[in-house]
C-alpha cells in the first residue's frame, strides 16, 4: 500500500511531473484550476484563470503548461506565462487532459469535453513549433507515455478501456502508420487512466475506480499492482533522487459525500518508494 505524499484533496488530480533539476514534484487539480507542489515540508500552489492539466519542464525555472486554450511557457519564480501555441481555442466544449514530453523534446497533449462529451477530444503533438493532431474523436484522452528505447508511444481513450501502442520514427518521434491495440481491459472492467513507462519498458497505468496503479510488461502481461487509498487514481509518475518512487494523483470527482467521509484520503496525492526505476522526464524544447 502506498502512503499519502500530500494531503490536500484534489477534485480531479492529474499530471504528476518530477522535475529532475529541481528534484520537485508538480501536479494539477484540474477542477479547481490549480497547480500544486511541495518544497520540502512547505506546500505550494499556483492558481490559474482556466483549466490546466499537464506540464513538461523546459529549464530549472520554466515549465510548459497545457491549458484548455493551449500550451504556455510558465515561470516558476515570477509566475509569468506566455502562450506558445493555441489548442482548440474556438471550441469552448473542450479542455486539456493528460500529457507528457516525449524523448525528442516534443510534447503530446490530449483534450476532452469538459463533461466528457463523446468523441469531443483529440490528441496532439507539439514539436519544433508545429502542432499536429494525431488522433481525433477521443472521449477521455489518457495514458500518454513513451518506451525508454524510443520505439513507441502509448495512449488511450479511457472510455474504450483499451490502451493503444504506436510505432515512432526514431529520428523525429512522429508516429509511423496506424496505432495498434496493446492492452484490452474490457473483460476486466478496468478503466485505464494516466500512465508512465519505467526504465525497463513496463507501463504503469492508473486504473480509475479500482484504487490501484497496475504494471504490465511490453507484451501486455500483468506484473503487479500498487494500491492507493482512493477510489479514483488518475495518473502515476516516477520521481525521487533515484527515480524509484512512484507518485500517483487521485480524484474525488463523482464520489458521494458519504464515500469521501468513509475514505477521506480520496483526492490526495500518494507515493510508494522502491517500486521500480523510472525514466527521467524529458526536457521540452520550445
């Protein structure tokens, strides 16, 4: 069982990012438009005027942040932000959701309907100034992560309960051909949410509603699961000095008052040490 890392409950926790230069975790509460962090024992919080959901690191003091209107450069020390590229600014129905930097310095970001409207979202990649839509008609974009050998990307539409794998061009990181089914969780009734790949190529997937992060090998075979004391784990990430700590955000969204009273740790952010060795998060080049 994991333990609580930060006891501030999130309505919809998402996007844990371990900054390798700062040795610091950042994550989001989408519903309350906040980015959270800790500096030692001190909790930190940044409030935004729109939904924010995912980030990559640019340098020690700069993040790329995904919001409902685009990708932004954000200064951690001065709080200044400037837009890098617009995303679906003409569509008030959607917001950003899961996202992660790729090994080439690009950034993949998924969108979805604010009320999970069917097929309202998409998945994009931003690289070298170009934003390209990769997948359309997505209901709940999730599980964006990358193999350590750069061979492939993973992603899912949580609504389908299926995780996809996509071969990537070794020089550019753009997808090659069509994606293929990697993991089908329909028979198990499991909902794949955010995911991360460790240094050995195993994928760790938060399973919404199941209170766990489950690991599968590159052939899609189940390895093990780490429990969290929350019904809705939303996204894992590796961090810590040696990258062997598994962090996981969770959510209170959709839970009754009674359910939260019985299990007050719903929505908190968790960690479990010495789980596996993760990859360092890739730097975003902007």
